[in-house]
C-alpha cells in the first residue's frame, strides 16, 4: 500500500506541474477530489480539468466555440458546466445514489476547477464514483480520484473506457 500511495503522490506532483505549465499537454487528465465533512455530514469536492480539453468538449456539444477564460455570458457557461458535470459524474454512498449540487467554477492558469457538494450522507463504508469526464471526446483520458474520510485518504485512477472507482473504508 505504501508503494502505491508513494507512486500516486509522485504522480500527483508531476501532474500538478503539468497543470501549471503553458504548453500543450502530452496526455489528458482529470482530478476528482472529495473530502467528507463530519460536522455537515456531506462531501465537499472539486473536479479539475485542463481548460483546453473542457472547452473543446463543450464546443463540440454546443456546435460553437466556448471560451472559459473570457466568457461573454457567465451564467450560460455555468449552466453548460453544470449540465456537463451532472451527465458525466455520479456518486454512490453505501450503495445508494448520492446527489450533489454544482456550486460553480474557477479558472486557474491552464485548468478549470468545478466545485460541488453532496447531499447529507452518513460516513461511508463503501463509496463509488462513476466518471466519464471527457471520455466521449478524448480516447486517452485518465481520471484520478482522491477521497478523504475521517482523516483517511485513498486514491484511484481510471483510464478511458473504465468508468467505476470503488472505495472501501
């Protein structure tokens, strides 16, 4: 387990550096980060995707160019992002569907952060993420998920066409 954790930490650092650079990236990556908030009994989280990849995907869906860096209609962009996320990301907690709310987005250099929060949920023993983020547009897409529950961290990854990440606590 330590080797896997060490490799995932190393991968996270390398991928973080790639997110911060201004060149065309050689691979396609999304990061899902969830933390269980005991006091509110919910998950708070974010999804991080390369801006150019997300813009390309949304542009193909809309049939016109979408600019996430300088949007002309922020409300419309927020609706597009919400719809995109809701169709391609879902959660289950203890084998029950766990709805979430899209809270908004933020631009950061070459990446877009999408923020979300789940409905009330008991602390999970089993947590499942179903993700197809960017899968229909990028055949080489990889998604990594990090979950923290009661101070315990776990990370898993999927490569297109894999869609399911199962966590046991």
